[in-house]
C-alpha cells in the first residue's frame, strides 16, 4: 500500500471499492509550521469513466491495484462495443462505448499504438497516443496570406471531431492533434 506522496500519474488506486486511475496530482505545501503537504488528486473512474477528486495528506495510505498495460490496435465497432487486438498475442478485447467516451472522437480504423489498461485480465479502458495525425475533411476556404494572423476556423474530421485550426489550412491536409487537450498542434 503506497502513501499518497508516492502515487504518480497513471497509477491505479482502489478507493471506496472502485478502481480509480490517477489523471492529475496537485501538490500544495502550506506555509504554517507543522502543516502537512496536501496532494489533490483527480481520478478517472474505471470502468465507465467519470471524474472524481479527493485531497490526501502525504502520509495517507492508499490501496494499490495491479494495472497491466498492453499495446493493441483498433479493429472494428459492433453496436456499442469496440474491439481491439493485442499486438503481442493477438487476443481481442471488447470495450463498451461508455468506458471510452472521451477517446471516441480520436479513434480511427486501423489505429495502432493504443494501450489497453487491464485489471485482473479485464479491460477497463484504453489510452491513446499523445498525438495523432488526422485529415481535415471539411473546412471553410482558406485566405491568401492568412499565415500572418493567429485567427482560427472550425474544421471537421472523418471521425466527427470538430476543432479550431489555423485559417491557412484547407480540406485534405493532414494535421497533428493532441489527444489529451483535443487541440491542433501542427501540420503533419
């Protein structure tokens, strides 16, 4: 059982009978004498998603859960179930759409380098690569000499994702997107 001070981003904790994946940790050190350092943790509930926050002191003991990460690729969707294939032993994992709702706009056919997060052999959720390359399907026409300005315009992608891109980009161009923030990074 680790102390709250030893927990890192990406660890899996069992809290109140539920699995929680650590998404972010904010550390606050009070200035009063004898005050303990506080660890405010943001969790993602597994399975099914959902956010949860709680604050711990550095000495609080947390129940650790064994999390296995397996590299896989996306195969297909059938109803509300998404099927992924393990890259090493070719076994298949099925995940309900509710468990990966935040990742769905970035999920493309044949996508690789996805991490399946398993607890006791059961898939809880997936982690996408930090950046992905997608092609712009639809956007308003670009302006000449628009690269000098920082203005943006909406662009739509094949997965249904819509986000703001620089004004000089046109339909058919490939761009890099940050999957954590959902924002445009650069041309691909």
